[in-house]
């Protein structure tokens, strides 16, 4: 994951530190709030190598602050526990060895209480650095703290998606948050929003925070294109399935077709055929009937791409997935709206913890931010002129720029203030345990 | 695991039920005592497919009583929780589906408290059946309860070996029981005890409990043979290693040599080369220096066999592993001694939780029972005339009689009253996480 | 594979060498005759790691004579090609490195012509050693030559079974020998032949050749038992299948049930469901309809064992597979008959290259030798007092005595003069590409 | 692989057919010439799933003409052998089933002679369609024949690289063509050639043949950049290795670092450490010493990328791999030169069958075409507005546009008249058995 871009200003004002301290307390508290419904056992277990235990998430984000901030900027630094340096290092070779990723769930000690004590200790020490009466911190330290908060927000989303996966493995179908049903609507029809393209700019602009992979802002030439006004729905996906979509090689990338057959895939990740002939879906609210007007989520890039090819044949249109540049160029003007709420922004803050349908009456591009991460057709690659930062945080993003695909927009598990138009999420083509979704594009 | 042989007597006396009730309470309490040093997280995790979480062990042995006894013999039986029937079924196809073995550690709910409540509820219900004022139970029910207690004792041993494996995966090297060092002795020399062989009988005799795989008692012809007076020691094993034992194909079975090379095996399972040039061993007491006079444990059949071939070349004698008939014929007269204590019987009851060295001055066959399970050269197979019982408990033993090897004697993790001369333990050739040990035999 | 036992007589007569020379020429010619129907491409390819290319078989058996006989006993020995020492070494660590087994098929050079030239050169040199006017060879050399001939006969059988497997992978279903249909009969009914058992002797007796694993002859105690008069037939196997035999866990060993499900096994190895609703079988004669009265072959130990358990339930008898001691004790008196021909001995010499049905009118134990190797319930283990020979040929048998099962009797691909009552063949429980068959036994 | 773009002209002239017929004979003969040094066994074997047997290549390219041209355009078409339709189909689901790719080497029948007869028969039938006195063919047929010839040229290159891999598995190190040493030079120094970038066009232009993935020609915006004047050399690669390049995670993509460690990679694919302390390389000329000034080949994208990062640190420059647009924009003006010969074009036609060093005195961008395929940093993706053709040939390219990386320029195994500036080759990041090479780029 990404790395802080240095603030423009090399000077630090007391108010900046104060604001940061307040934000620090808010973000750190939010992690605990998300873990609150979990038992100690829930926090301990790793259900697959891609996922991590909730306890590990809580410890690792704390390790980030201890190792990358306190260790360098706290006078007289001493480690909370020297063993944690290896135990809770995710993938930073620049910092040293790492406990093997598939074995994160085997670390039953330190237990949850010790990890929570670790969090409290690091919080106190970091807030002391940010206190009004403390010596001013260099801008680099402030940037690293801000990076650490965005890093923690990324792990908040992973904590939720990893718990969802864990619970999905339990035949008792545990419920993380019992708030079903969410809402029913008269759904908005699928329509197309045109864009002229041309020589456009994408990438992060302005003074706000961004990860290093969002820079530099640069020019790209886009042919005219159209985007679907909303995400593909479960109803549409059921039509794809009913038409034999998972059994017809015509729609699939070669690697996708191998994946479908070897993994015996026949529906989105958490869907289950009920004895009642209906499809059910395992969610953070437990096992619920598939709602037709809700965006389909938990599909791989392979499925998203196959769906687009099938839809193209259905509609007789050159449908496909959008590129990330097309997405960003179209979505950037609407970013401020997303901060103002549904339907533009169903984030973790809404408490739905599930994608939501959009009702008739809304116009323009809907569901751009929040609900589900939208697969693009763009491989994750460095922008022209990209420079990873020096130091261990240079490993945050750059070394993953191969064999992964960019997703855009955010999901119902993403914090609202963590989202922006230039944000580049990325996962392998077969990943499905995130809230991944599909928005169609079309050549104009 | 094994199946009850019907008691000789079809009638049941109140005192038999009373004795059984007392034993039931003792054995059930012992499981809880073994789990007492563990945190909820420790109880939750499965460190490899062969192992099971402590919580699962506690639930499964309870499931055994509920499903095989209460369900059939309790008037008006209702399940404690219908989902447990699948969730805590180990491998009984006769009872129905099973939760997949490698996913036992993913079941974070029911949590430990619910499992303990499950234990208490089943205890109460089962003790009610055995109460003095209850209607007499049929002999079959009593036999199944007794089987269930031996079954639980087997899982007590597994609980310990599985926790040892789990803790061994944690770089912090957690300690289950801090009682090191145990004892140091002037060790007894290796010597040989002769047996004449001939047409002997092996297999369970008498009225006591035995698993079905120990019957029927039958004749075997044995050529004259000799057994080592004690188990192979760490000191002797270090000599094997120093002589390049793990790198020389001459000593190894073909499958063993493949295993050594593909797994990069160079020492017993829990041994670690210290920075100080010494070998250390991870134990239930934590990481401790390898004690030279203690029996080597945590070796596979492949290692045991290779060691025997190497020792044969060293001694210029036809050394090998004993057959199970040789072992039983020699060990049977000493079974009563083993019940009386060390050195004949270092069981879980001694609290050592580790094999112990034997001091000079002891004569005859030592360490036969307890300390470590002794690999034999006998494949696990049915005795002539073997009949698995009807019903689900017929799956306890019979279906594993292929591609496994018999071990004899018991270990430091075995309950004392669970051991007898005819007991047949069995594991695959590559298994090392049990307290497995080596006693040499020799053609006379 | 096995190792020569030294001849009783330390002295060698000219006539012994002459007899051996004649036999040498016969056996060597037979290998070429078996390869004659194969193209160069057929001889080159390895269809799975367990199988070897025909070219490799032809070279390896020659390597055996060159390396184990010429290298030690030919004055002024020089290797035919030094690279062959590694290239055609199968598994003799005592001789040095081996080309990796799964890559035998990648050695396109030397080509077939060079391998045939290698054979001719070694033949000439070895026959020169055996010539009437040559200096007498030590008895050890003669024993090694005899061992080499039995070794070559084993590879003749493997050459056929490996070609059968290779051709079975080709959708064009190539025919090795077009001689179908073979014969139809009024089949003999299944009946039982009683044996008293008691303290019997098994193992090789007399002066003839035997592999080291057949010795020493020793006593075993057998309870009374019965053997089926003939092998299980395809008709009987179809009844097992029709009764859901492959889908019912009751009949299966635990490891067998795993194997059936993970490999999706539903019939013997080379059986294929025809579009006509019948079962077809791929044979050395091509794809032919399954003949009901022919013995079933190409079944694993798991299938053989499951069939026996199912048959036991069908017949209400304690049916099972025989032990190797039971088999040998019953079969030894009939060995001489087998040398005289069908029905006792359908070997490679009959040219059927397929098991044959037995007609009504024959009495006693039928099909003991030839037709199909009969799975026993005996794990492959050393006999009491077994000593592997010194030197590289000590690796022939001993190091495979683990996790394999003994088969007895020979098959339609075995040379007649290679068979005897004490012969112990062995394969892993899941192996099916040999002509493996099933004879039921029963407790008396 | 790619698909023909329809010719502009719907009409066909006799001379066009005549020219095509001549070219057809030339290309078809070239395939046989490349296979001439191979034995029947060499032609039969598949050394890994990614590779194919030479016999299969010879048959598959013939299948292409039979199935995609004759079947549609030959009056009274009858298949040469109906079984070939499945047997020699590579991956066209639109045509039907395919023989499993990893089992191509098991098809020993039809043998090589039959495949050569298949070639001759199809050649005759196709040339008859193109004969002067034949009825005119539709433009689509001519386009498919031209596509088939480019397809065959792609397989000519694969035939060579697959034979190289096969021979590399043979410890006898067979030689395909003994022509070593090739040439020694005073090597040209590394220098940089500047390009201004801006809004450029890439993609196929003009009337000549191109695969569908090269279209449509479209605009891209490029920042100013520089390209290395030549490919990275073995000398430079040895410096990377000597500096610990394969052991330092700083230089590697995350997936590349996993690959290096799990595969134990420490040098380019065919390099071997000699007993003499030098590095040797296995080539089509056998095992030869690594020449310092020759371009390094047989490296994966992971290695190419790591090398670029290491070189950046060495030079203190923002070095990286070029994008495919940068490469094409710079290379397009030099395409005509490449057709005129070395140093611009070391193709299969030169007979070197190995990359060659460039001597001092040459200026500008060297080795752009031929020698080695140059890894770019561009994921293989559709160009804006890309349309795969209708029909089975639509599977040629489109379905592979995921998780692969574009390579540009051609290699010493590529036919000269098969190369052009817009050609897009593609392989997975870990592929090394092609002649893959490295040209550095730099931000201006």
C-alpha cells in the first residue's frame, strides 16, 4: 500500500499538529469500534493466506506508527516489545524480516488484551509527540503520521472483508451486524453518460493527502467514451447466469476460463443456491436473499470482463470495462458530492456495510464512490515519471505494480474521508473477497 | 480410533454404573485441567491439518457421548444444538456429514464458553443416566460410555501434542508448563534382553477394556530376538547426525530418502540449531537445551528405521525395529509395573510432560510404557479373525488399517490408566508431532 | 526390485555358463520382440512419472549388465559411453547419481538406434565372458547375470504395462497387438477351497533362483481359511458398481475413500463408459467391450479391499483379501501346474496379453499364476531374519519395504519362467496400471 | 495469437494469389528446414507444458490451413483425418474441443511420417485453390491464408525455442546447429538516444499485414524520454549478479522476489556455473562460454525489471523499462533498416540462431529488431477501440489480454519478414524460454 507524498510546506504549525492529533484519535477509535462485535476467537483466526486476523490488523497498524514514526522521531525511543518488529511487519524488507504471511493466524500470543495494550501505549506516545507543548515535529514526521492514518483506514476495510470471509467459512453463518433488510427501491434504469475525452489530465492534484502511486498528475489522450450511470445489479448478473454465462468460453479471457473450470466457479463468491430455488448471499448481516437491484459484488476481474463481453453481445454495443483514466476523468468532478452522502457515497460511515440499490429519480453517474470497488481494464502500473520515495515506505506501492488490476471508487467498507477521485486500489485478477463491482463502459 | 468390545456380562449392576460415573467425572475433569493453561485464542487455532484446536477436542469428545450414547439411550433425547452433529463429527460417515478437517480452526463460533457449557450440559445428562436411581442402562450403553472415556483420553494426548505444535509455530516460544529442568541422572548403559520367541499369543486377554483392533487374541510364531533395555537417547541420535546420518542414502528407505530431501529434514521435529552451536528443543516447557540422556522423540518411522540401519552398521549387529508381536510378547509381563510408576511409566500423570532419562541401577526392559510411543516395523493391519463392530463405532479403527505403522507403549502425554500391553497406536510413516521414540531390536 | 541369492555351489561348470548363455540370448531377444510393434516415437515417451519409456527400459536393463557385471568381471573394462552410467541408473545410490525419474522421457538422444547398438555391444561382451573358451567366471558373476535376466524380465512386463498406459492417453486408441476377440467360455462358478492352516512354512526353498526378499524360509501360524477358486470377474465388478460401490463410504478404507473422491474414481483404470451404454476397456488389443467372465484387472488395493467388504455384506460371509502367507501356502503345490499352461498359467508366453476367463469343468484353485497379480492384505515387509546383500544390488528390494502392499501370482504380461510360488511383487495402494486382480479369501 | 485484418480490397487479382502461393511454398518449406536437424524422437517430446513437440507444431500449423481455410473454401471438402480436428486444435473453443495442452507429447501416433504426409496433402489442396486456373478466392480466404503464414512463422520461432528447452534438459547437451563461435567485436558503448514524445500515434498503419491486436492506430501522449542505444549485455548482467542482484529484495517487484526465492533463481535460464569458475550458457550451438558483449537473453520480466532498478541506482538515473508506445514511436522509423540486415536485424535468416554483439562505429538505436524480444513495462491490453474479429480466429489474440506483458522487436529466432514496428508479442512475467532481452529507458 501507498506512501505519503511530502507536504508542500516544510514548516509545521501547532494547529496542524493539533488537527492531526484529533484525527489520529478518531481513526484509531474507529478501528476498535469495527472490532467491537468480534470475540477473541474471531480476532485470532486467519481464514486464508490473503486474509489476516483482526488481531493482526490491530497490531500491524500500530507497528506502523511505532516503527516508522516513534522509532525515528521519539527521543529516547525504546521498543514496546522487540519481538513485535518482526511479528507485525507485513512486507517491508527495508525494515527486516517478516513473520510468514500464511502463519499470521498461528500467533495466539500476544493475546488480544496485550495487543490492545500495545495500541494504548503507542497512542499515548504518539499523542505526546503531537501535544501542544511538545517540540515541533519535522514535516516528514507529520506526513508519516498522516500516511499511517490512511494506512490504518485501508486495514479497517480489510478487517471487515477478512471477517466476512472468516464468517463465510462457518456453517453456522455468524452475523457481524444484524441490520437486514436494508432498503428497497424502485430501481433506476441503466443509461449512458457521454464523455468527449481528448487530452486530459489524471493523477492527484492539490495539497491534500494522496498515496505516491497517484502521482504525478499527467496527460493522457482519451477517445470519446460512455459510462454506465450505475453499477451492474444482481438482477443483471442473474440474467448472465441464466444465459449460461459461466459455462460459455466465448465470454471469457483465457486465464479466466481456466479459473472458472479449475475452481468450479458458477456464481459470485458468497452466493449460495438455496433449497428454495433462490440464490442467497452471505453478508456481514448473515445469510440473506440476493436482492435484485443491489449492485453485484464479490466478483473477480475475470467475471467482470466476461460479463462485459456477454452484455456487449446482448446489447449489440461495444461494451467493456472502463480504463482507469476514463473513470477518473469522469468521476473527478463528482468527488465532492460523494462526501455528502448517499447515493453518491455509501461508505462504511453509513453503517449499511453492504452495497445499496439506487432509486429512480437520480441522474448522472451514480454509485461512483462507495458501494463497490469498480474493476477497470487497466493494469496497475507506474504513472509516467513516478518516483517511489526513499526509505522503507517506498515499498508501500511500487513493488506491487505487476500482474494486478486497478479498481476505483471505494466500497461500503471504505471510510468516507479515505476516498478521492485519484485513489488507485489494486488486486489480482482472481481476487473476490473485497467488495468488487462492475460498471460498464462503451466506445462512443 | 477404536471401538468398544462388548462386556462379557450382559447384566449391569448399580455398582458398575456408579464406578463408571466416578470415572466419567475424573476423566472429564482431566480434559479441562489440561486446557486450563490455554487462552481462548490458544484453544481456537489449528496449526496444521493433522492437528485440531483444543476447543474442537473439548467439543468432539462431548459430541461422542451425546451422539453415540445420549441420542440412543436417553429418553426424550433432544440435541443440545443440532448444528453440532456435523460440526464436531470427526470422521464417522455412518453418522453423516463432517465439517472439513482442515477447517476446524475456522469455527470461531460457538466460542469456548459455549463449548464449555456444552460439556457441562452433556455431563449432567449423562450422569443422570448413570445415577443410582436411574433405570438400569443396557450393557451396550455402558460399553459405549467406557469407550467414550478411552476416546477422550486419546484426545487428551492429542490436545497436548497439538498445542505443542501450535506453540512451536510462534517465534515467541510460548511455555505451556514452566517446570524445566526436569532431572539429571547417571544414565543406564544400552544392553540387550533376550527372548526365545516360539509360538506365542498376542492380543487382548481378560475382561478389561480394549479397543476392537486389539482382538482377537491369536497365535504368532516368533524367532528368537533381543530388545534394547531402553529407548535410544538424544546422545545416540546426535552421534547419528554427526556421522552424516541425514545425508547418507544407505540408511534410508526409498520413501524416507525422498522425504528427507524434499522436506530438508536434518534433525528431529522440534530441534533447532542454536547460535551457541548447541541443539535446542522446543517442548511444553518452552525452548530448552537438548538433554543427552533423555530419549529422542518426535522422529518419523523413516528416521527410526534409518537410525536402526545406521546403528546396525556401527555395532556390527543385525539391528532393526521390533515387530509389534515381539514388543507385546516382551512387554506384557511388565504392564503391571508400569502402573506403579517411574521408571517404568512416565505418563501424563507424572507431570513431567516430557520423556525422562533412566538412571543407572535399573535392570530389564525400561521405558516400555510412557515416555515415548515406540515405532515398530509392523504395518497396521487387522488381526486374524478381526471383526469391526456394527454401527458407527465400527469406523473407529478398521478403516485406518492401511499405509500406517503400529506404535506401542504410550508416552509422557498418555494417561496412565489408558495404557496396556496390547494397545495399538498407529500413524503414517512421516508423522512426527507425537512423542514418537525408538527402541532397537536384534535378531538373536 | 530383487537381488540375487548366491548359488549354493561356489564352483562353476562350463555347462552352467553355457546354459546361462543360451538363456541370456533368449531373454534378451524377448525384450526386442516385445518392442517390435513400437515406433521410435512410441519408444521415446514417458506417459507418467511411474512409467518409463520403452527405450529407457531397453537401455536400463543393458546398463544393469554393463555396470554390475562387465564393470567388475570383464578384463580391461571400458564403458560403452560414460554418460550412460548416470543416464540409465534407475535408483542405485550405491552406484552414484541418477537422471531424475520423471524426466526419463526427455532424453531424445541417444536415439533408439544408439540404444539398440548399446544392447548389441553389451550382449557381445557378456557372451564373450560366457564363451566356452573364456576363463571361468566366479559364481558371484553368474549369480549377477542370472539376477540381471530376472531383472530384465521384470522390465519386460513393465514395458508392456507402460505402453498400455501411453496408448491409453492417445484419443486415437492405438493397438499394440490386434488379436481381439480372445475366447468366450461357459464360465466356472465361484466356489471356496478350504485350507487348515496351522504352523506352516513360507519363503523360497530349493536351489532355484529367487530374489532376496523371498528369503529366508520361515514359519508362520495360520488360522483355518478358504480361498476363492478363481479371480473376481468383470461381471461381479459391474454388480459392485451397479450397487453404488464407488459412492458408499461403508466399503472403503479411509485413505481409499479420500482417493476415490479426490480422483473421481468410478471404475477400473482403463474402463470407459461407451455412448452405447456399455462399458469398454482399453487394452493392448485396443478399445474392446468389457467381457463379463474375464477377471477384473487394473484395480487399486483400495478398490480390491472395498470390493471384498461389499462382497462380504452381499454373501453374509467374513470375506476379505488373503494374506500373502495364506496365498503362498495354498498356491505352492500348484506351481508346477502353472508351468504347463492354461488355465493355470496365462503368462505373456500365451500371447493373449490380456486376462482370460476360465471355463466350467476346471476344479481347485484356478488362475493362481498368470492373468492378474493378486492383491493381498499384507504390507511389504522383510521376512524374519532377512538380510539384504552387500553392494549396490542390496538396494534392489530392501529399501522399498514400507508403505507398499504385496501382490502374488503373476499376470498375462509376466514371462512364464519368471514366476514361482514365493515371488513377492509390491506396489503402492493406489497403483492401477499393472494387471492387478482380486481373489477373495474367507475365515473358515 | 493474432487474427488477420481484412484486406482493403474485396477483389482478388490472379497475381495476388500467385504471389501468395509462392510465399506459401516458401514459408511451408522453411518449417521443414528448421525441423531437419531433429530426429523423430526430438520431434516427439514435450519438455514442459508451455512448450510443444516439434511434430505438434508441424501438424498444428497445417491444421490451421485445413480447418480455417480448406473447410470453408474448398469445394467438396473432406477432412484429411477427422481426429486431427481435436488433436491439433490449440485453443480455439469456437472450433470445438482440444487435446489437453500438457499431453501433446503423448501423441506418438500419428507418427512423424504421417504428419509430414498431412502437410503435403494440405499443401497440395491449398495450392490447388490458389492455382492460376482455379476459381478466384474471396478476399477473406486470402486474408486467412496470409494469417496462416504469419501464424506458421510464429510457430517456427516456438519450434526453435521449444527444441532449445528440450535439449537443455538432456545432460548430454545435444547440439542443434554447430556453428560456434559466432563473432567477436569491439563492443559499442552504452549511450542514450533522446525522444521528445508528445501526442504521438502508434498501432499498425498502411496496407500490409498486421495482427488484429496492432489496431486501431491511435494517439497516446508521451513525456520526453530516452532509450538505450543497445540491449543490456552479458557483461552488464554479470555485474548485476556480482553485486548480489538476485539476493537483494530492493530491486525486485514483490511477485518477482517470491519467484526468485521459490524457484531459487540466480542467473538467466540457460546459464550454468562451470567447474572452471566461468558461466556457461546452453544454446542451439550447445554449451558455450557466456560471451560478455552479447545481449543477455532468457530473462523474465521480473529479472528485467530488477535489473533496471539496480542500474538506476548504479547510474543515479531514473532508469526503467520502456513502455510499448515509447518503443514503437522510436523504432518505427528504423523498421525498413531492419529488413536490410545486421546489426539492425539479426533474425532467423542470418543463421546465427543466437543474439550477436554490436561493434563500435554503429550509431543510433541498435538491435531494435532481431536478437532478442525486448520486455516493455506495458501490460498486454486492447488498444482503444479494438475489435476482435468474428469467428474462431477472434480467439487468436483477444482472450490473452490479461496478466501478460508486451515484448517488442523480434529475436534471432524470428523470420525477418515476420517483423514490423507495431508487432506486439506477449508472455507472462515469469516466462524465460523465449529469447527475451532488456533495453533500458530513462525519463528525460
